[in-house]
């Protein structure tokens, strides 16, 4: 069933790429190197949008690795597919709370500018745990602090007005409940980065 969040992001798909500045992309490249993306990795980009991270991820993993993007917005997924027609990039129209992949398929999960919008964040973490290999990491990334993000979403209003990332303590609890460990959370102006390691 197509819900209001899907409709909201479907309508944004055509212009989405233009919302990111050259400075934003530079910061994302730095983050990709910081989170430890390596050649040969198979990476899942949860809520990939139009594929903002695809080019930097696919270059980092090389021909021996792959990037799989998932988005519940059909229009976003279609645009990502058109933008990046490369052999090591796959795009799937699916929801983060019900991933169509077998267990232990990926070496890393990245959720950039998407986690606040997941319909059930705990289930999304459960699914990330399931499809990640043991001792591999999830990275939740925003280019703004939680405070800045709340202000942005309130200003936009509509279906995203209350979309948020849980408090640090609550997110740690959620990650642990989904069998992640070694949580690390940075939350300051211009960056939110939560990283945790999967335990099987």
C-alpha cells in the first residue's frame, strides 16, 4: 500500500539531487572514508533516495564489491537506477522494515538521511541485523544534528513534521535490542553519525 510518506518522496524525486550542495557531497565523501568502506565490500544503502551516495560507495568498493540501494519510494528508486547504470550497483524498490534479502548478505549497512522516515525504526534495525554479516557495521548518517533536523522537519511540515531520530539513550537501547554492540554516536551541528557493530 502506498502511504503518505511514499507519496511525499515520490513527488520530491525529480528535484532531490539539487538539494545537495558541492560542500555536502565533499562532506559525504569524507564520511564514506571515515566509516571504513573498503574494496570488495557489499554495501546496503537503506533509503537510498536517488543514489546520492552511490558514486562514492561504488568507487570505494570497486568491481569486486557492490552497492545495493533500497527505497520505498518507487520514483526515488527509479531515478537512482537511471542515474547509476553500473554493473556493481543494484536498486530495489522495497521497505527498510521488510528487506528482500537473505540473512548475512552484506558487509555494511548505511542509512543516509533516511532513518527518521522509517515507519518502524526498531524493525528496520532488526532487518539490518538480519541481512548484515557478523561483526559488520551499520551507519546512520545525517548532515545535521538531531536538533537541526527536528527544526528542518518541523519547518517542512506535513508527513515529515514529526520524523525524528530517537534520543541517544533510546537509540542505544534499540540497537542493543536488535543485537548490535559497540555503539558510537556523534551528534553536533552539521553531523549526526551513529555506528554499531552487528553480533550474530
